[in-house]
C-alpha cells in the first residue's frame, strides 16, 4: 500500500504507538508491569501494520497499557502524553459495531 492509500487512522495509531514505545524505552524507572505494557504496545503495533485492526482487541490492549503504566505516567509527562495519544488513536476507529 502506498502512503496515499493508507487509512489515516492506521497511520495515526502507528505513530502514537511508536512514540509511546520510544518514551517507555527511554524511561529509566523499572516497574512491575513494564513487560505487560511493552507486550501490548507490540500487539498494537502489529495490528496497525497488519491492516485493519480489530477494535475490541485494540481497546483491550489500550486498557492493559493504561493499567500497566498508569501510575508511572503520572510521574512522567512524556508517558502521560504518549498514552493519551494512543488512546485517541484507538478511539478514532469508533465502536466495535461501527458507530
């Protein structure tokens, strides 16, 4: 698919996930659920590169990422902003039933 044929929602999801993955990798603090956040961000990235992401699965991943880094993101502005960007990118796909 060329860049002009790409769904802009998928492009936004890719960019938001990539940004949060970079910010999480650069975050110096270790925390218990870091592996969960990294795994779910990898899953979101894979869905974005696989074409039309599965909305219920994206929402589940978003919840797991938010839960995993929620308390840490409160301490790090970059993680909080990155998490918010991923949330917006997931939400632009709408509801699972097409709304």
